[in-house]
C-alpha cells in the first residue's frame, strides 16, 4: 500500500471548486507540500500523502465537504456529526436510513435513497443540479464515501454486485476497478450501488472513539481501504490474479484450493452478492483495460493472453463490460 497512487484526473477534480472560487495557485500547492506537476499532467499519478493533503487543503479553504459543487456549502463537520449519530445504530439498515435523514437536513441538492424492494439493495445518489458537478466527481466521491463508511461501521468490506451511473463511460474508467470494484454500467437512470440484502441486518461494531479516529484521519481510511478486506470474493480474486496460465481455474478447482466444495463456494459468494463468474469477468475486464491503455498489444494478442478462443469473442465480452469495442475504448483513451 505504500506505493499507492491516484490519477491526476481526481486531483484536478478535487481542485475544481477552489479554482472556481479563485483560490487556486501553484504556490498554494507547493506551500502545502503538493507538486503542481502531478496535478497538471494528464497521465500523472499523485502520491497518496499529497492526494490526502490536497483534499484537506480544499476542505479547509472552502469550508465545504462538497468542495464547491452544490449551491450551498456543506460545512466541514457535518460528516462527523452524522457519523456520531449513526455509530449508535443497531445494524447497517438503520445506519443508512439515519444517514439519509441527516443529509436531507444538510443539503437540498444531494438526494440519497435506499431501495430494499429488489433482490439486491440499491443505494442511489442524485445531484439535483448536475451542472455544478460537470465531471460527476461529487457523485462518484459520495458513492465511494458511503460504501466505505457503512462497510467500516459493520467491520466488513461490502461486496458490490454492480453499479450504475447516469453519465457516459468516462476516460478514467480504468480507475473504477479500485473505486467501484464491480461491473459498472453507464447511461443508466440512476447513480447507484447494488449489494446483497444480507448486509442490512449486520450489527454496528465500531465505537464512538473509533469513529472519531476514523474522521480525524479523513480521507485516508476512505481512500486506503484494502487491509481489512477478508471477504471470500477478494480472496478468490487474489488467487485468480496470481494464476500465470491463460486458462483460469474452474469453480471446482478454485473450491478445492479453498478446501471447500463448489456448492459451498457458490453459496458463500452469493451471500456476498457475488459469483465465481462475476469475479472472473471483472478480473478479465480490468486486465483488458490495462492492456489496451498501457501496453502496445493488438486486440488479437490481448484476446489470446486473456484466454479467449478468438478475438471476436473477446470484443463481444469487452463491449458487454464497458459499452465500447476494444478499438473504440483505446481510441477514447488516446
């Protein structure tokens, strides 16, 4: 985790409200230990500590947790106030519903909703004035924050079954495998995260003192998030990532490595809102994005390395995952 970096796209997005307010300068960044070169270069990666300082700088200068992307600021401290209330909740569902009530008081622009009527739970965020959030950063950030905070409160990494977004597939899509590690769909009606309803009854395990520490380190624990992840979904993904053969193991072979039956593996993954096929698809998607954008490989070579029988099958799968053909995705990234 010590080498973790973040796309300069996100750094520029954090600065958007400060620039709009006329408070940005390279000198300000340097005085706060942030290298402007990391911000201004389109493909640059921002080191973790500088990225955290950037968030804190903008929050402090604007006194706005929404970073200048709503009609009225959400003063710094609102998030802590909400957390201090919901940490006393009995379970995750109560946490989310209490949080939604808080945000109704905090802002007229941001609408957060919980829908438990479907097979998966849907947590959605709507910006009533999307023109104030032109690159959709605030919506993405709030979805990330809610996902990670509520998971932290119950001591579990909540596995997402999928996510939907109202905007088009963005140029920084390859970052989504870290931000939203699931299958993502664009040009949809709502900005939503979907996860198993089994999480709703899980009890809050954190204390008010732990919450205070979590907030005092913000946004560190929302950005650096993998150490406490003990989900079976992540264990399976890590095993698959270590496979050197082009052909990934079958579900039966994976179950054997985990010392359980294929049925048990399937049942436990389903309880986390996942499946073995979903994990394999997400891994192949992420590997394909990296190969297309950062390696000088042909579509045929990528298809072969990912274990597809022929390039056409890979192209169809990639379009299903991202909404674009491999060539169109590569052209968009250039």
